[in-house]
């Protein structure tokens, strides 16, 4: 039993947003281009609307310009691709995201690959992911980038540690495993990437110094799967009904927080952990997009 240090995404993301807001002020003073992030939202999914609204609000907070492009659930793939082309060619927009998931009749891979790599602030384009693997400067996928920044902020030791990632999605688990294995800080871990075909998962998680849980199953990680003194980062977000809340629901993660926390040296909560960091990373990537465009135009 120990008193864990709570890895607060709210604290870290507030600091990042303050730094970005200062940078925007400096850009204004030198008469530069104010960063502008656009978000494309297809359909009326409640969770997606909440995420997109939070992203737009964060832009306003730091002084970025923002646009929300709302499109109907029934939009064809061709029409959506045309909209993406318009955003690619719009000089006022430095970066944009297409909120996932998309309706079933639209191929997400096609959409992701249609976004200009220069405006790919979600970091999902193959060019961004390829650069990440090669350790070249690039837009890092927003959620793994946020986790790296949390580990850095709390000075969590990573070198030589065994990091176990649960989940191998293209947007979280896989890029996370690559970042944790990089020859830098945070990184230099020995990484095990686990998924639904992994045998004896508990034997593996019990060896983890750092556990990054992105499985998408509410409270999946229980205390008996965690070694004493581990660092646990919970990526999951689930809405569960709760009549005591005004909204009618509350958020929980992929980790059974109350029983896992006493075993940990560091643990991130849900809400208030990885979620706010994902948004902060998106803002960081948008700032990087402006700098990259400036550099490209000066060449
Ligand atoms: P996903 O695409 O559904 O991937 C889930 C992964 O978990 C898959 O790789 C799957 O393996 C693996 N898995 C399923 N059952 C397993 C088992 N029994 N043992 C080991 N691995 C298993 O999920 P995602 O998009 O990465 O998201 C994960 C969670 O994070 C969700 O709750 C999501 O809402 C949340 N999320 C949060 C943020 C944020 O900003 N906080 C951002 C993104 C996602 P297979 O590949 O074999 O199917």
C-alpha cells in the first residue's frame, strides 16, 4: 500500500495552454499569423460532439482561431473528401481534424490519408506516423503525445523500465509503444504491446513498471494485475449512467481506480487524466503547423 502521486492531466494541460496563450500573444505582437484549427464533425454522435466542442473551446481559450464544420450523417464519402480538399487548400486554416468514428459507409483510412500531412494535427496520416517511427520531427498522435508530456512533467523514470501497453489501436496503443521505446526521455523502455490475442495477460502486466491501458473496456485493469510501485496511465473513457449527476452520467476509465491506485507510485485518473492532455497536444500540434508553414514559405 502506498499513497500514489496523481498524474493530473488538468494541471499539465493548463500549464501547456498558458504557454501557448503566451506564444499567441507574442505572435500577435510581431504581426504573425494567428493559428487556426478546424474540426470536421460528421453526424450527431453525442460523445463526438462533446469532444469537438471541448477542442473548439480550448482554441478560444488560448487565442487560436477555430472553425467547426458540421456535416450530415448521410454525407457521401466523395463529398467528405471534397470538403477535406477545401480545408487542405484554405490558407487561413493551419491544421484540422476529422472527428472519429465516421459513419460506417465512409472509409476512415481514405479520409485520414486525404488530409494534407502539413495540416495533420491529429498525427494520424501515414507520413506523420512514418516520421515518428524514424524519429524525425512530426505531428505526434495527440493522445500518445499527451501521455509522453505527462510522464515528462512528473519526471516519471522510464529508462530501462518495462512498459506494457494494453491495446494496439493505430491512434493510441501502437504509436504509444513506439514512443516508449524511442532512444530519448520519456522512452528507452523495454516495451511489450498486448492485444486481444495475447495469452496470459496478467502474467505480463504483473511485470510492468509502467502500464498504459487503452483497451476500451470499463474498469478492466484490476489490482491483482498490477505490481506494487507501478505507474498506471488510464486512456479509457466510458460514460456510465449515474442518476446522482445532473448530466445523468459519469466518466470512468479502463482501470479500476479505487483498488489499483493504492498499489501505484503514479496513476492518472479518469476524468482529469489523459483526456485534457489529448486536447493540449492538438493545440501544440497546431502551433507546430504554423511554424512548419512559416518555414516552408521562407524556403
Ligand atoms: P480500440 O481501437 O477499440 O482498441 C482496443 C484495443 O484493445 C485493441 O487493440 C484490442 O485488441 C485490445 N483488446 C481488446 N480486448 C483485449 C483483451 N482482452 N486483452 C488485451 N487487449 C485487448 O480502442 P482505442 O481507440 O485505442 O481506445 C481505447 C480507449 O481509450 C477507449 O475507451 C477510448 O474511448 C479511449 N480513448 C481516449 C482518448 C482520450 O483522449 N482520453 C483518446 C482515444 C481513445 P485487437 O487489436 O486484437 O482487437
